[in-house]
C-alpha cells in the first residue's frame, strides 16, 4: 500500500487559483466516488477543501516500481479534468507527498502547523469533517481510517502538550484585528456577517470581545442565521436581504460555501450612495470569493481577501515559534509510530501468506499420501516419500532464488537466510548425523 497527499494551499497558489479547485460540500460524496471510479490504482480517498487549501489523500496499490509517480500524475490529471483547469497550472501550484512524508504532512496540517495562522484550531475540525464525509461515502476503509485516527491523536497531543493553541489567533481573529485599525470605536459600528459556519461564529465572538454592539447575520437558511444570532444578541436575515441591510454596515465579513459571488459591484455602489459614502471595511474569507473582485475598485471600500491578512498573521506566528518546534518533534514521533505500525501489518500479511503457501503444499502432498495408503502401499515408504516431496516443494523456489542471487553477487541474501533459519556452521555435520541415524533405524 502507498499513501499520497496532493494539494494546493495558500503558500503555493493565490486565491484566484485556489478557488478554481475548491469543492462544494454538497457534492463531495459524489466527487469521492468519482475518484475511485476514475483511478484504478486508488483504493481509498478523502478530500479536504477549505478556504486556504484543497488536498486529496489516497491509499493506492504500489506493486509497480514507479507506482508513486503514476499515482501522483493520475490524481493531478483527474483534478485538472474535474475542474477544467490547465494541468500545467496545477502542477506549478501543487505539492505531492508520498508515504511517510504524506503522513507527516497530514499531521502537520491537522495540528495547525501548515495553516495561514500557525496553530489555528479550526483546521482539526475541518479535518475530522472531511474524514467523516469520506466514511459516509464509503471511500475510506482500514488504511486511511488508521492514518486519520493516528493523525487526530497526534494533533490532540500537540494541543495538550504545547502552547500552540494559546492566545486566540485565526483568520477570523486577524480579520477583526484589521478592522480595529480602521474603526477606533467598535461600539459605534455595525457589522454584517455573511454565512453562519464556524468561521463566522469565530468572527462574531471576536467582534463581541472587541466591543461591537450591533451585528447582522445573513445566511441562506434563516434558522441557521437565527441560531448563531441568538448567541450574540444579533439580528438574523436571509441572503436576499443583504442589499437592504448593506447600507447599515460599517464592517462586512463574508465566509460561505457559495460557488458564485454573493455581493456584486452594483449592490455595493447603491449601498454607498445611501451611506453618503461613509467608508466600509470588507473582508472576504471565502474561497471561491463571496465578494466580486471589482468591489475593491470602489472609493470608500476597503476590501481584503484571506491573502491580505498575512501581515497581521505573521505577527501572531512569531509568538508561537517555540511551541511549533515542540509540536514538530511530537509529529516526528507520531510519524515513526505510524510507520512502525504499518510495517508490522506488512509483516503480519507476509507471515500469513507464507503460512498459507506452506499449508497448501502440505495439503497437496497429504492428498497424494492418503491415496497411496488407501491403495495399500507400505506406510513407512509413504511417509518417507511424503517427507521427501514436501521438503522439495518447500525449498524449490527459495533454492532457485538463492542460486540466482549468488550468481548476481547478492551475497547479503545468504546472510538473511542464515539469520532467518538460524543456520550454523555445524548444520551440515548435524544433517549427516541425522541421516546416518535414520539409516541405522
């Protein structure tokens, strides 16, 4: 079995590329099934798609010498075809990790070490959701299941035993921090939050902590908006009411899973006129983007995307560097544990196959011996022939392989055989002794 992690993230590609390869959560079960149906070598698959990354995790058959390269190219080609994105563009923007490197990458991602905000806690929940979706879709089994569970365990260990999660920093926190630089007195500002997921939940919490009084939550489903609004004494409206509520908003922060923009340039222009061109601070955290790029061209609008939050986030990163070093050490240990477990499973599989093979040879010889006994043959001769035939069958292939190895100068094979069967220098005299004893009897 081989393991692969292929992805695109905020470090390797701008939002304009990332939004092209993001996946709609509603279609994810069908997408996962498509991967298995399209790629014969892939045995299990799970996909993580967030505003900062799209990653595909697979287990695959690696019996061929170049199986790793084949698997990586086939997954990249599938991703290109599925999203109708030029394959060279994806190749230039992506990364591919295999086996232990893939395990380490997944553990780093789940622990928040590869996030835009170092140590952010949201990614672990997103990781668990991705695994749950693939489980429900039936595209993950024992191989990826074992890997995900070990990844969750290591991420929890990182959270528990390091300071990586201290001081609330996230994309949501960074967005609110930037807004505070523009609006000195939050108590007089009104925020319009578009979406009702985890990120918007965090944004609302940070806004309240910063002293904002009025919050409007807009969502496609009113009940979901109301549920979030109740926590922060906010107003709840539908997405179609945004144009009506926008003139009230000094701060607009959006994070939905919509495949198309929700706020267009025309809608914002009309709102600005009603506001008499009072400035509006907007942060579009979504990928694909919720706010049309052209909105940023308008006077009195300060529009930022997740990529623009990097400067603020880098300040927070510095405070977590020591914790990150400790976390990396825990992850290295976690990778070693998982790979040992994987190797032990391979040993069990090999031992099982060997035992099954030897037992098949034994049963084959036993069938012949029983027929001879049923025909009245001398039991002593039947036993001797059985032992001779069985020994030859067991040793035929290994002997042939050892001779070939010796001819090719692979003398280490002989050392392995000596160690495997605990052969000693007096093995030949001992064999002669046993043979002479049998003759005497």
